[in-house]
C-alpha cells in the first residue's frame, strides 16, 4: 500500500465524516431553506471528497476517468437542483402570503 493510497483512505474517511456531520446538521436546523442549504453542501462537498479519495486509492485508470465524469455531473447538477427546489419553495411560500 503506497502513501497515495493511505492518503486516499484518509480523504474517504474525511468525506464520510463530513456527510455524517451534515446529516446531524439537517436535523439541527428547523427551517426548510436552512435544511436545503445543508443538504446541498453534503451532496456536493461530501460526495466530491469521497470520490477524490477513491481516485487516489485506485490510481489513474478508466475507472478514475469515470469517477471524474461523475464529479463533473454532481458539481453541475447538485447546486442546480438545490436552486430549483429552493426557488420553487420560495415562490409557493410567496404566493401563500398574498
């Protein structure tokens, strides 16, 4: 086991701990928009660190290229979907107030 693989395992564990703390944060916050922010951060940052760790563990290969593609998709679609959900919830809440 090389140093890069050991660092990869540490990065994966760090990502999983980040996800675990984020789940606690979802239950801690009470308002919908605060929970949405935490969920979006967990999805983007937690998954990013876990996948980077997996790339470090497996080295450069076709599998790593697929993981990089998955990172690109998650980095683009994660914040976009959170924005769409937040904007639709805000517009429904605004209509209910009127």
